[in-house]
């Protein structure tokens, strides 16, 4: 039993290290304004490359991107993510780059969802 708990603990610690690296990479790609938003609220806004629409990327790995109107109200959620088992920081960076460089193609593969659906993994790990 002790060996099983130790194995679980070691796996969790490894995941935390990977998550920390993903968040560090994301932070390096954020503008100072986006970084301040993320540090304060676990989310940041990006501007779509073609429409100029604003999107809010919340901490998470899916159902975490929202289109926001001029009054800061959520219009619709967009679900899209890279293929693979990636930590939140890596997923969010891919979402940021996709919307800022190829918004139209990104939204063609994204699935809309109700704005009331909360992001998966909505809180950053502690530590």
C-alpha cells in the first residue's frame, strides 16, 4: 500500500512540474497586459486576427475560450484544442496563437457551446 501511495505522489509531482513548465512557456508568450490579466484572474484576452473580435481564454484545457462583446459580456463559447494530452498552459498557448494568427480557420474547426458552461480545470494548481 505504501508503495502505491508513493507512486501516486511521484506521478502527481511529475505532473506539477510539467504543468509549471507549460505555464512558464505561456507566460513568456503573453504581452505584459495579458500576463497581468492572467496573474489576476486566471484568464487573458486576445484579439482575433481577421475580425478584430475579442476572445477570453480562461485557465483550462477545453470549453475555456469565450467570445466577448464590447460591454465585456460573453457572447458564445468556443471549444477547440490541439490534439494530444497536454497541460493547460500548452493548450492555452496553442489557442492564443491560433486565434491571433488564423482566426477564421480556427473557428471553422471549433465547436460553439453555451456561454454558461464553465471551463474544464478552471483553477490553477496550488504550489
